[in-house]
């Protein structure tokens, strides 16, 4: 029983780490999209 509990616990930790990774990737995508829109706006104002 204890071995199963330990395995279950480590599986939960892996899930949490995966969720954190996904959140970081989403944040990077969003920030890069924001940078792109800012660059486009700058180009529009310059022209």
C-alpha cells in the first residue's frame, strides 16, 4: 500500500510540473505575440 501511495504521489508531482511547463509556454507565446503587435504598431506609425 505504501509503495502504491508513493507512486501515486510522484505521478501527481509530475502532473503539476507539466502544468507549470504548459503555463510557462503559454506565457511565452502570449508575450511574444504582444511584442509582435507592438512592432507592427511601431512600423505603422513610422510609415
